[in-house]
C-alpha cells in the first residue's frame, strides 16, 4: 500500500473504530462508518493495533457509556488526530475531481471526529448546517411531500381506493398496503423473482451505456438473511472479499432484512432495485471491478457512510428502478401499483430528511416528529417510530446520513433529466472516476 493509501485507510478506519465500527464484521449490526474493505490490501494500523479491539468491543462513542480511557489510549497509539490532518493536506494535493472527492471525504471525517468529541463532552455541539453541508454538499432544508402526495392520491383513486381529500390519504395508503403486504416467509422467493426481473431490465437499459469490460461482472450476487428487532429496516453488506480459483472477485454481498418490516409487494420491488440491481450491489460490484482494472483509486474500495459518496450512492439506488426501466419519471413506470410503491418509498426517504430537519434544526420532540412522518409522509407506524427515534435522534446518523437520501435522490433525478443516458450513466457507475454528489456535476459538465 502506498503512503497516501495508508493515510486514507488509517483515517477512515480510525474514525470507524472511534464510533465502534468493525469493517470486517459480516453483519450490518457491527459496521458503521467504513462500509466495505474489498481490496486485498492489508488492514492498517488503525484496525490492527492492540488498542483498537478494546474500542470496538466497548462500542466506541456509540456506547451508552463510552470508555474514555480505551478511546484515549487508541487515539494516542494510532496518532488519529495527526492522521486526519495529514489526510486533509494530502487530499488537497491530489489533482482534478479526485482531489475534490478526497477533500470532501476529509471534511466529512473531520465532522465525524468533532461529533465524537461532542459526545465525549470535549467540545461544543457541532452545528447542524456543518453536518449536512459536509455529507450532502448542500444546506439543510425541510422536505415537501406535496407533489408526491398529489400523484399518489390520483393513482390510488384510479386503483379503486377513492380519496376525496388529502386528509383521507393515510387511510387509503394503509388499506392499499395491508392488501399487498409481503409475508416474511416469502421474502427469499419474492426477492429472487424480482432480482431476475431487474437483471433482464438492467441488461437492456443500463449495460449498453457502460464499458464492455463490466458485462461479465455479477450484479446481484447476494444472499438474504432475516434479523429480528433491528433498529433499521435492512442492511446491505457488500463483502467482496471472496475470490474464485483464478483469483477474481466473486462480488458477493448479503442483505439482512428486519423480520418486523411492514412493506407491500410493490414497495419491496423498489427495495430490491435499490439494494441489489441496479442499485447498491451493482454499484459496488462495478467499483470493485474498476478498481481491479486500475480505473479508480484505493479509496473506492473503502465505501464510507455519512459522506458525499454515500449520498450519491443513495441517489443512484433510489433512482435505480427508473434506470432499470429506462425512464426518467415515476409516471412512466409500466404498472400503476409499482408507481404507488415507488412513491411511498420516495416519501419515506423524504421523511428521513424531515426527521433530521425537525429534530436537529427545529428541536421537535420525537412524538411530534413521528406523527408528522406518519401523517404527512405516509410511512408505516414501525418506520415512523424508528426514523424519529433510533435513526433521527442518533447524534451522527440523524445529522449526517438521513439528509443524504433526499439530497442524492433529487440530484440523480435532475442529472438524468438534463443529460443523455450515454453521458450520465457511465459517470454514475464510476466509469469516469470515483464520484460524489459534488464531483458528479463536474463529470457531466
């Protein structure tokens, strides 16, 4: 590993460890900032040093009662503050969009470090605006569900669920969802069927625009695993460490899905496009292949949460169902039920941003936030509780990650409307270099 790559690795894994993450944990319940390590490079000192294990085992600053002594010993042993400073300086020396990408990543890591210090009681609270700008490249703002609600009202009425006013929309959605709910025992079979469908659509509507070298890359090598009582709806874990006999990656992933998730079949269809193909699994598999070809740098193999790259990744995933069908607008999807499912899924991601904004900008109590998410963004009771609570009030995820969904989704939708598929699709999937929500605009002019 080069000196610069070593700095990148130590900076990312150092912050990950401080927050209690373990990049080698196969479960999403054990990962945090560093979401992948699919290169064959050795893990850095920030992971292997003897003091790191104690921080991971006690949960870092994510623990209810952080172990200050263990954290202090770790920070001193791996020289974390110096590493973060070195990374920022070295990132600024990189040329072109790669320099912009790395500089944005360095700022996100700095914010995450300052948030850790805030939790430890060693600095004033980090401003909400700084958190959101770092992870999305834009200032915070509330979500407006009006246009999606209006289209949803029309589609539900056309489907035999008459709604006389916006006030009756929630009841109609609940009825529609209850009549199409996915039985948990059927998830593996239903997932396999939808993955097969999206594989065919991706072959037809995405792959012609990408380099031929990516044609043989598995886009959906994933295994579904149920989990109980998780505070998230599901976790896609891109592993990428398995190798075939010839040494080539297998591009493997798992998806842990919450067994208590309340979701309809059309919403589940959107979830498969988001998490698998042509969403997250496909995106990461292509990045791994491009890294193997020497087309992107080492930093692309350590995908990071709460960053501008993560915001772009969520934007690609939320637009994946449109990309698969080769259309730009929800109204162009071929099935009315599917349009309703996609609208509900996107309203849920608008709700994530709204939860963040109302909690951290407006200071609303959880109960009031939950009611707003339920009534205005039409999420299930289970989602309203988790998005307003475990997610929304988390000192890092609530301020940096929840706003990323809406920001990335709106950006990718805008870029697809304003550029040809030939221009935008290769850029989105890393074929013109590693991109985030800031550099992608530069990539397409």
